[in-house]
C-alpha cells in the first residue's frame, strides 16, 4: 500500500543528489511531486512520470521570495494543495574546506540566504495553505555537522544549526494548526555534490565511515524511510525534533 497516496509534496533542491532520490521515493509512495530547484530538475520529474508518478519541475531560487511564492502558486494550480514541504536545497559541497578566517562576508551571506532564509521563505509561503487545511508536514534537512562542530565549514555548519532552531520555532508556532515541523540531520552522504567535491579525499570519507556504528558509506536512499515516516500519519504526534540519520556516528 502506498503511504502517501494523493499527497502533494514540494521538494526543494531535487534536481540532483539527496533531493532527487527523496523526490523519487516520495513519488513511489504515491505523492505528487514539485521539484523546486535553480538547476534544471526536469530529468527528475521525467523519471517520476516514466514510473507512473506525477511530478513537475518549477525553476526556483529558494532565496527569492517572489520565485518561492510563484512556485507554491504553481503547485496549487497544478495539484490543488500542498501537504508536504521538504526543505532540502542548500549550498554545500561546492563550498569546499576553508578556515573560518578565509570565508568572505559575501560567501557567508550567500550561504545564509539559501540555507537559512530559503527554508524560511518556503515555510512562509506554504503556511497559509496548511493553516487553512489544519494539516501539513514540514521537513527540514539539517546536518550531523551541527552536533560535531565540523571545522573548515563554519558558514555551512552555522546555517544547519539555524535549521535546528528554526524547526523548533516553527513547530511551536504551527502546532495549534496541526502542522508538524521536524528536521533530519544526515551524516556524510554520497550525493552528486559530495562525489564531485575533491576536497573530501578517500582518506577523509573512509575515516568518516569508520567513525560510524554501521561501517559503510551513507547513500541518499538511507534517508528515505525517515522522510516517508515524517511525511506520513505515523509521525502525527511528533514535532520540533531533529532526527540524526547517519549510521550511528553522532549520538545525542
Ligand atoms: N551530502 C551530504 O553529505 C549531506 C550531509 C548532511 C546534510 N546534507 C544536506 O542535504 C541536502 C542535499 O545535499 P546534497 O549533498 O544532495 O547536495 P547537492 O549539492 O548534490 O544538491 C543540492 C541541490 O540544491 C540545489 N540548490 C542549491 N541552491 C539552490 C537555491 N538557491 N534554490 C533552489 N535550489 C538550490 C542545487 O541546484 C542542487 O540540485 C542539503 O541541505 C545538504 O546541506 C548533505
């Protein structure tokens, strides 16, 4: 039985990587998918349609409130409503590693605009629809780096720490409307972005793997079960939480 039959899910940053895998997985559970990405996500949408699902790609910069509102309007025009918002888009792998003194103010602001303000803009735009229906699921992608204080990525790790805080604030404000807001903190995951990033050497990836309870590399599909759970009625009495999904690396 499909657990999300008929639900409408917006997945940001689903042109590639973790977002693309999660969009396909939510579609396999019966959800209609909107892929919101600055990069062309038509391929992900075509994969879903080819597998008898429903999906559209809407070019969206999550840091633009106008583009986010237009994307949500298009979602409603196409599929009637929004049940699930998966805030996955972020600037991550392309940042590479650098000491915090070498991060420019402009790069710091650019990371915050996409990684923190982006999920805020998306939550803000879907909230009237979810409030009117008295139901909704918002899932924010944070990162295990928050709990480890991983060095040489200060802007990124700080942005993902803000996501944990934002998840709690949204959960408190939207609770009276029966809207669940939770976060997932993945470990180092072999997404397209990570696989194309040369700063993370084999040695680094192996060391990360060996610091897990389950000693293997994490792949995007490892996050799907948790995302489906947080999208479904099984998590209806759970909100404001951050679930670490990393094979037992960070334990908090
Ligand atoms: N891969 C990991 O190791 C890892 C670990 C923890 C958390 N995460 C988080 O998981 C999520 C996905 O990461 P990934 O590794 O798949 O990344 P990725 O770089 O492979 O994909 C990111 C996607 O986000 C899109 N995007 C970037 N800026 C955008 C914007 N302004 N508006 C709309 N879309 C935008 C990109 O075009 C891309 O399709 C991110 O939130 C990341 O921080 C990743």
